[in-house]
């Protein structure tokens, strides 16, 4: 739910998107538009997301990757980390800092798609109540995190980072628990990676994804009012 009452103009857009089924084999749908809140919300509500800013491109891959809520795989070693690893979690405490962490190049990843334009745009969505983060801490040090976009009972995980071993896994566990407790129905993670596969992510056809999305966005799920979770299992 929005955390403030924005003017209606901020949640509207002059742009329209092609149907996701018009995407090419790589998932490319369109180019152009803007990253204003109304445009982003229209895109996500129709199964489309931006990926680059120069130029601004929009995508809807087939298949699509989701994490079945209640189906996250937590290994025995990760359970031990959750209990004794010295991590703590918070939500929406440092949204922009999490995005900046996701944008920071690391060993084996010289650049990321999280550009300054994305940081500005999604931080505005966060202020309006449509984007959320989970932060993973070691003491007062931010060790990792994850952020994404929410509409109704739909959450799209956009990116995550880890400065300490297992911190991104802790973030994923905490976010999945948070979404379940808040009444969300769809946890989208867009593309399948070995890391996500190991934690229970699955691919589904885009047509099936769009049906799930259509139902999920109609659900009343309140991220802010969800019970606090610890990430422990």
C-alpha cells in the first residue's frame, strides 16, 4: 500500500506498452518511454520491466522465473547461518543504500544494470510505497540486501547484493517470509540463475505467469503492516 497520498498525475503515464506476447525470443518488448512512477507501475502490472537506460529498453522473458511462496529451499548449512551467523535483518530502513550496493561492481561483476537513473526512479517508487527493501546487517554494517517493486499481492525482486558470504541468501529468506506473512501471492525474480535455482526458484511459461500476475495485483497485501520476521528457521 502507498505510504503517502501522491497526486494522481504521478501514478499515470502517457505511454502504452505492446502486449508481452509481442516480445522477441530474448524477451525484448519495446524501447523508449520514461522511468516515472506511473510508467513503471503500468509496465510491472503488465509483466514488463526495464533493463537498460541508454537506450531505455523494456522486457518480458519467456519463460519467467518465480519463487513459489512457501517453496523456498533452505539448506541445512543456511539454516545454521540463520541461527548463528550473526546477521540481523530490517525492511525499508535503507532502500537507496541497498540499491547502491546492488549497483557497485564486485569481483567477477565489473558492471551492473542498476544505473543512477534506476536508483532515482525506484527510490521515488519506494517513497510512494511501491518498492521495498530488506537489509542484512552484521552489527551496524550493511552486509547485503535485496529490493523490488510491489503492486497489490505481487512483488518483483529486482536485484540483490552481498558483501559477506551468505548475506544475499539471508536477504532472500527474509523477503520470502515477509511476503508470505503480508499476504502476497506472487514473488517474481525474472531470470533463473544457479543461485536462485538452488533456493527453489522455478521457470514457468510467460502465459502462466501473466495469469498469476493478473490475479496477484488484485490482492490486498500490505508490506508495511506485515508482522516482523527474523529470517530464522
